[in-house]
């Protein structure tokens, strides 16, 4: 019909063909491989796995390649695939206390059992563009040392031994954690669902909200109790054999914030917690998540809900970038039927306005 | 790498069962928004994922599917959704309103009257008619539970006070079965009367907002109004330039940059059917018409 407003099937096919062509770029340049993306853009892969809610480096790398590096599009691809996967059950809770740590820092104590380990980090790098990298070069092999046999207890566990911080809630086999991808979300939402929402939430959105809480919109006095990154074992309790079977290892980043204390006439004062967890090395995400988790506990801790970061309906309804981008970008779809309706109303109102103005003008003259 | 394989009409049977339960509940409580565990679909939220999930859950192998967007079968998103079901369910598709058993729509109700046994599936962006008056879900659910719709009437009254008319021209709120105030999705208010006492089952799916609601056949659907400001339909006062219809909703087509424009049926199937029957308007062909060559 109308080329200007209606597209044919062929137009769609041609657009997708052109997209594939643009994605490939200059055919004289070698095509990027999934191994290259997974190995050399590993933090991008980590983010896609985290917000895509699927731990699969290869699929995440494929999604990034297919999405031409558009992270939200890549996350969307992974999510849509994940939605079709059958659920066999839930794994045992992972024990981050037993993590094979690659990086671990605490800002609350100068030294901690197991030590501070900087690991691979941008921290303290000078942000100067490196011309060496432009040409490609072989970096020095990393410095090594013997693995310490010392345990690396979580800093919050050390504080918890003296009762200085509130205990983490215990796992309860009778009340399994919720899953907002399987059950519709209702409000008020408990912390399990809030944390699931935050784990899937857009990093930029959480960063801004966490930042706003630091600037006074729902301030909660955070200290980075501990950030650790490394590998943990995942176990699945197989009913048939009656014991937990290891499924393999995954990389995780965990952030435990130590926050403003609470206390009352009947309860000794103690620090409170904010928690962040993400796949791979995702420090900005987990720190922001921990700030927002703590802010969202306002209701539970008897604090006044005043700031956006404390408002669970606001945060949880707008944190998902796949939902957000879909609805923002749907404005690209044709709206000419409703626009026509609006145009009709506006023309009518303008006509009535000018008629009223015409009617009143002779009277004005008479008055003058 | 796992090569993905998909079930009939894409969704797995467990998910379809969950959606069907929500649909049954929605039919049992006309106009009430039933929460459902909306899935991530392979098209973006806001592009019809709610309607697609409802259609996927109700589609059978013998169904004949029609998909329209803005009343038209050949808008890009309508084509995309029709292709999705032709591919994943292998069902027959049609552009004929009369021949379809399931019609998925965005922003229009077909002009041709629907008949018993047909299903009209609406794509819904914001299912909550009170959302723009009260952003909190916890609050709006309470207002529905108590039938507390004063806020909506105040809004409509304020429109009249300010503009002389109710200034809502699409997504015009209705009351279903004398109980729930419901958002008809962003259809022009011209279409509202078609929902009343309709012989077809009307289902509404909002994917991003995770809500399904329904109007069972022959249910009373009343557009909100006041005794002294009764509900009125709006259509541009002209016959369709192509088929001469004087009772259909019209699209405005800008033909040049000198103020030239023509008005033609938004429902392409209705317009083409009338033209095939020999009805003619003032224009013989549409401007910018895609040429016939392949």
C-alpha cells in the first residue's frame, strides 16, 4: 500500500540483509571470533551473562557479536533464549566463603585474615590511552607466588562473630526463594525477589541509584566491607542419588556493604548489610547493587521511604533494561491511528478557540 | 552449542497452561487485570509480547490467524508477528476479518462486525486505566478492589472544565459489566462502541506489565461519560477517498507539502473488500502506492 507509512515483507527482509552486511564490516578485515570476544572482551561477556541471567560465556559472546556490541541487545538475545529453557530445579546455595579468590579487598580493615589481594583490576591504573595496545603486543607474564593455605573468611563473618553486624538470614528449605521469571511480581516484594530483580537490573540504572543514595537521596552510610571475585563450586542435590552432585565452577563477584547501624530499646545496636552478587568480574554492578539493596530495606528497618532508591515499586518496575528499551523503542512503531484521533480533537479545540475569539472581539472593540 | 528447537506456537506447554489459567480467570471476572508470569519473547517488550503470548496460548492447528496493526495487515510489525506464527505454528493466515478465527490487533477493532466463535486479541502497552492518575500499582489495585473510580471522573470533569470536552481521544476508559474500569488499549474512541455486546471473545495481553484481561461475549461495555456530556465517537467528516465508506475510521495521508491530504480507511481489509465490491471514492488509487513489480 503506502510506502511512506507501511512496509512490505520484502522491506523487512532487505533491512535484515543490510544489517547482516553492516555487522560484518569490512570483509578485508578478519572476522571477530567468539573466543576473541570471550577472552578479550571478558567484562562485556560478564555483564551480558549477569543481566541476561544465564551463565554461558559462549552464548554471551555470540550475543555480543550478533548485537554488534550493543550490550542491551545482547542481553535481550540471551534472555529470550533463556526463557525457552526447561527448569530442572535449583542448585544448592553457593558458598562464597569457600571461593577460590582471585581478588579480594576490604576497605573497613587494614589487614584481614587471608590478606588483601588486588588481583586483575583497573584500580590505580592511570587512565592514559596506551599506544602499545593499538599495535598489539605480548604482555609480561603475571607475577606468581605460592598459594596461601590460610582461610579467607568473609569480613562480614568476622564482624558477625562479635555480633557487630546483623546476621544474614538463614536458608529455609520450607520457603524456597521466589523466581520473578516464573511468577508475576507483586508488591510489597520480599528481599529474595528484590535481589533477583537487582541482579538482573541494568548496571547503569543501579549505578545512578546507588550514587544518588550516596549524595543524600536515601543515605545509608556505606562501607565496602568486602569485595571478592573468584570461582565457586555449584552443586545440585540429585533426588535419585540422595546427595549433592558438583556441576562445575562459576566466576562470581560478591560485594558486602557494611551500613549504618540500627538498634532499639530491646535490641543492641549493630551494623546492617547491603548485598551484591553478579556473574564474572562485575564490581561496579555488585557495589551499586549492594547500595540499592540496603536502600530498599528501608521499610524492613523502619526507616522513612523518601528517596527513589528506597522505593521498591519505582526501582523494581524500572530496573530491567530489556523491558525499558522495549517500551521506549516501541515509539518507533506506527501510532498514526491514535495520533489521528488526537489530531482530530486538537483541530476541534482550536476551531472552537478561534470561534470564541472571533465572537468576543467586536465586544472588545465596543468596550474600547 | 545447543541448536534451539521450539514448541508449537513457540511457547512450551507449561507456559501455555499458565497463560490459559490466567485467561480463564480473566473471562470469569470481566475487565479485571489478572497478573501472569509473562515470558521473555523473541520480540521486544512493547511490541506486542502480551498479545503474542495470549495468541500462542490459544492457537490451535486449525485456527486461521489475522494480524493487524493500526487496522492494517501490511504494517511492518503486523507482518512480523504474522510471520512468527506462520513459522512457529504453521497455522493458516488471512487478511480477511470474516475468515479469521483469531485476530491479533494493535490499536484498532476491525470495521466488519465480529461473529460468535471469533477471538480478538489486543496488544496492550499500559493495562492500568488509572496509571496516569496514580503511578503506584499497590494503590491502583486497591482502588479497583474498592471500585473507587472518583479520581477518573474528576479527570474527565477537569477536561470538560478546561477544554469543553473530554480530552481523551484514544485509550478511552470503559466500565465493563458495570464493575471494573478498563483500558481498551490505545484504540481510537471511535472503536469503543464495538466492544459492547460483542459476540466475539475479546482478550487483552500486556507482556511487559504482566497482565491479562478479558471481555466475554455479549458483555456490557460502557464508555465513561456524564449525563450532560455524553460519550461521542470521533471520525473525520468525509468519506474514504478510495472506497467511499462514510462509517469507517480514517487515516490521514499527507500527499504533498502544500497542505494536500486525503483520508482513507485505516482498516485495509474493509477498504479493499469494498473496492472489490465496486465501491469507489474520489480517488482511483492511493498516492505513494507500492508498485506491483516484485
